[in-house]
C-alpha cells in the first residue's frame, strides 16, 4: 500500500494513542507502507519524545527487520534439505537488511562490480597472466588501494560484521573481510573457498594451494602455517579445520558472531533475534 506523506504524518501523530485498537491500526498501516518507510521510521524513533509513540514505531521497524531473517532461515532450510547451497551474496545482504535496515544494500553490488572492473584493469597490466597475478590484482585493489584491513580495535563492534558498514569503514572481522574477498573473487572468475578455522576465518585457492588471510592484508598461509595458528590457540589441529565450508555455514557463523557482538554492546533485542535464528539452524563458532 502506498501511503502519502500526509498519511504517514497522521500515523505518527496517532502513534502515542494509548488505545490498543488505535495503536494496532497505526502499526498495521505503517507496516503496509513497505520497507521504503524505514528511513522515516528510524528518524521518527530517534527524535520523538513520547515513549509510547517510540515503542509503537519501534515495533513496526522490528517487523521489517525480522522479515529478511525469516527469509534467510527458509533459504538455509531448503538448501540443506535438498543438498544444495544458498547464494552467498544474497545471504549476507539479507543479514544486512536485518542489522542495518536504513542502509541501501544495492550499493554493495554496485561497489563490488566497480572493484571487479578495477581488478580486471590491474590484471591485464600484469605479465604473465595467470592465477597468481590475478590474485595479486585483487589484493592490489582490495587491500592496497581500497585499504581494507582487520578490525583489531573494533572486533566486537557489529559494524565490523555488516557488509555495508565494513565497506563504509574499510575494516571488518575475519569472516566479513573473507566474504567480501569471496564475492569479489567470484566476480572476476577466481575460484576461492571459505575456510572456517577455529577462532579465525580464511579463504583458500585450490589452484594455488594457499590460504589468503584477508584480515591480515591477504598474506598467503600454507597448510603448516594454518596448523601452527590453530596450535597457538591451544586447540588440537585436524585437517577438517581447513576444509572449505558451504555458504550456509558461512552465513550461520556470521550470525553467531553478530549475536555475540550485539550482546556485548547491549543490543538485547538484536542478540535475541539472532539467537532465535541460530536455534532454527545448527552449529558454528566465533571468529
């Protein structure tokens, strides 16, 4: 349903009505306007003085935020039931719509497309043209020119996990930077896999048989260096720790990280919503 500006203003004026029938009608009407109303809702919530109006409009905003999570749950369930996988980019975009509902997620695709063109331009200048020089072209654009780096001092900030925030701030936790790396690699035709080690996340190049570490500027790790990293964490290493994981598991692990991150900054509703998500699907750890 399309609401005019006047319709929205009327709903905002009625949002502090204590009558339950009125408040439910206001909530339903605002929600019927669709996600395009989210920025106005957010602005109203941040500026309105009435606690009742704030609560009612927050209810609407949360309904919008839960919808992409429910969609993501269904996609993961279907993928696992059919032995397939989800689209990684779509999965992280849905997660972003939950955590940063006012961000324009279309900018993620646009930005990655532009980086892919720059990677190609850098690659054609290299000689010889092979898989290694293509990887180095990606590293040139992502780490040297764009300046992406590990969030050493903001590790538990939710902004270090949501892709729009990671792109805006040029910093993220290992799995967020690895996802960015994987999405860009896919655009330029590089085969890369996600590696969910204990307490850390890497990518793997089957062709080069190396493990680039996006959190540390894309440095290449060998099998033995991955083993040593795990050993330093006091964990007994086994080869399963460096086997590629599917997109469903990557997104699930991102959700687990975010549940912890939101809880650490007392975003209790977000932490609870993500906890409910995790109860619907299985496993994962923090990195």
